[in-house]
């Protein structure tokens, strides 16, 4: 039976109509005669899936597979044409496509696993080092350049629901207050880098909740016990507290909840701060533990996606490549949610990379394991030797 290439089958999950509407809205094809935004996206996606990290390698790869590009609406491209498109095209069109795929993934994503029904999110950022002499807009330190990816991760499926890029100097809390939108009745967990009393007040004022760790220099006064401790669950203390300093009280005048927790696995003590007085103290600790998923997300994209070396030196080129990398991540996650295969995202990514231009069915590729492979014949078995002997005689 004949199948289209794996690359062609992936297009079934990409809403091209929405992409073209975004291209028209943003004028992404302005001054473009042949190499359109759609072809640029296909080329960048091909580079992401196959792990190519240079313009020459991409162009050579497309040239090698030129016989299989026609039905994809692609063709080999010159290195200079691709470089110009990366620097010229508005990355907003790829961000719009990312948001469209995110909506589809969110509908299929599993829940966060807790009993409560509040949406659960994590905040954090990761730094990608760059050469300052080449990326002169990415200021970080005196002789170093970098960009930061500020990310809000939906812990129901571990999907990046909001991503924004800044130079390396942007502080985490400043980026959060500037770009992240707080939704009522949601729970947000983040590390000490986002501890800011005005930020706490903003989250509380919008009817949302936060769970974070307490800074060592924070000065609090205990005003009462919220619930009795439960050492069997690791809860050492569960108190109601207020900020002690006058200026801190003016910034956040309300009461907070301090949970002291002992983790038997690491034999460490943790102190959490939250404005949620309804959930159990052990649940508060478990929520913060789930924050580690955003660290694993950053580790995964750095190991499996091409976001360390870029195909251009402009902000447009860098952000375009990051958006396409995240679209690749959403495609892999969407396929996993849709097919419910048991293999990991890393295994799916590796199989797509190796068989992208092969004519096989996507489901067969994903379900392939050692048990489904045909067992090769044992040429040393006596029967095989006798058979060959009969033909040779």
C-alpha cells in the first residue's frame, strides 16, 4: 500500500487556512515574489524535525530530497533566499500558528492530576547564551549576549501556553508583571525569583492563587495556626502569617499562609508561602513540586530542538526559529495526545527525524517496537542449510 511521506502526514495537523489569514493580516508576504511565509515555515519545520543547524545543511537536505518535495508545495531553496526570509519575515505569523495549535492541544491534554479543578500554571524563564559581537541587540553582560525565554507552562499536559522573548537583562518578575496575564481562580506556582509583594497583591486582586517558596530574608509574624501539623504527610507547620515590615504591609496588607514541609525523599525542609487557605498543606507542597515540570520542559527543548544555534542574527530570525521549534513541540505533543501512544516525546521526535521523508504510515511508525518487528531468519539453522544444499545439488 502506498503512503504519503511522514512529513506530508504531519500537515494534516496544521491549520493552513488560519496561517494564511495571519499572513494576510500581518503582511508577511509583502515584497515576497516566490519564497512565501508558508514555504519558509515548511523549510524551518523540516530543519527542526531533522535537526539541521545551518543554512547550507538545510539547503543541501532539501536538494537531496527534491523528488519528494513537489507534493508538499516545497522546492529546493538558495541559501541567500532563506537567509533573507529569516531576517525579513514577521515572526508574529508563526506565533499565531503556535497559539492555534496550542488551543487544539489543550483540548486533548490530560488533567494536572490533582483533585481540585482550578487551572494550574508554572512561571519560569531560561537563558540562551549568544555571542554579543554577532547578536548586538541581545545585551546581557558587558561582554556576553543572551536571550531569555519567559514561559508560562500549563501543568495540564505540560504545554507552554505563553512564551515571550527578551534580552538577557530582563528580570523574571519584571517580565511576569509586564506580559503574563492572570486568570481568576487559577493557581500559579513559581520559584523565589518571582517573589514580590506587589506581584502577590496583583494575583490576589484578580481572584487567583499563588504557591511559592519563602525567601530566607523575609520577615513574617505568626498570627495564628491555620491547621494542625501532620508529620505523617510531612507537614511540620501550617500557620497564618503577616508581613512584619511596615512598607511590606502597605504593599500586601492581607494574611498569608506559611507551610513548613519535610521531604523524606531528599531529607530536606521547605517553607512555602501561599494565599490559598482551602487546599491541604500536603497539596500545597505537591503543587510546588510540580513546578519542576517547567525545568524539565526547558531541558527537553534544549536537548531535542534547534534553539542553541540560529539561522540568522536578527531578532526576527531568532524568534522565528524559536516559534517553529515550539510548534514542533506542540505537534509531537498533539500526536501523543491524539494517538495515546505509550512512547515518550523524545522517542516520537527521534522517529520523526529518522523517517520524515519515508513513505510509511504515521501510526505504524509510532506503534513500532521490538515485538512488532519481524524476526529475521536464522541462516545457521540446519533446515536452511539443507534447503540451500538441495538447490546447489
